[in-house]
């Protein structure tokens, strides 16, 4: 039980840290993976793919990072 609480605390701290982080990407990119390979926290959550569609930005539901064209 204590391990789970500590894990959630670390996860919540990481989520708060990333809430305001905006990562600029090339305007030609339609889909991006999070976390991306050059990210220092590349193993912080399962790798997911975010599709921009007609939007100019997408937000990761796991870590809160925003990717903007």
C-alpha cells in the first residue's frame, strides 16, 4: 500500500511539472508519439500516439505535455 501511494505521489508531481510544458513540432507532422525518444522521461508512461487532425495542438492524457505545431 505504501509503495502505491509513493508511486502515485511521484506520478502526480511529474504530471504537475508537465502541465505547462509546450513542445513545438514541425507543422508537417500529423501524428506524434509521447513520450518521444529524445525526452528525458521517455519511460514515464506507456508510449501513445497523438493525432493532430485539424488541431494545431494535442495534449497527452498521461503526462499533460502539449505538442504544438
